[in-house]
C-alpha cells in the first residue's frame, strides 16, 4: 500500500512539473525567443549571403546557399548602456550546395546599430565538409582542401 501511494505521488509530481531536455542552443519551439531569433536571421540574410558567397567564391565554382533554419545564433551582446541599440551578433552557419550537401561550417559576427546599420566584424571558417565525388567538379583548381568522399 505504501509503495502504491509513493508511486502515485511521484506520478502526480512528474505530470505537473514537466522537464525539458536541452540538446542544443536552439530556443524552445514556438517560443517568443524563437520568433525573435527568426526575425534577426531574416533581417540579416542579405548580409549573410553576401559574406558566404564572397568567402566560398575562392574555392567553389558554384555559390553555396544558406537557409535560415541552418543558422544558429550563438551569442547576442548589447554594446553600451541599458537600452542602447548597438549589438554584436555571433552566428554559426552551415552553407549547402545542391540537395542540402553542407560544404562547411562558419562563424560570422555582425555589429548591428540602430537605423539598420550592419557591419561585418569577423568571418571565421571553422571547417570544410567532405564533398561527394560527384560534386568535385565544383572545386576550383587552386583549392583542394575540400576532401571528396565516395
């Protein structure tokens, strides 16, 4: 009888106090935080695409694409005093070619000031991803760092 009462109490506690396992940096689905993150990424897309195209133009003959859902906001920092409209945004990018074949991983830092002024502060290429052999034709001759796989 005591065992049954204890099990029932534990079940009630777990039903009324759910736990959420956090497996990544993404905000909870359908949350206000996710909405704000999506707005930030949407507004920065032209700047992100420009920097990706510029970086990968040295190694690929085809311009990679970036999809908003393949961008993670790593950090947002307000510069200055409370309610200043000057921010540093650090983003992790996963550009792709063709049918979502990732070509690399990059971190990009923008400074965003009031009035929509966006300035690139840093572009850091973290790593190349292996390309399938049937995509090696997009490699420029001077760049063989993109390893190909069977």
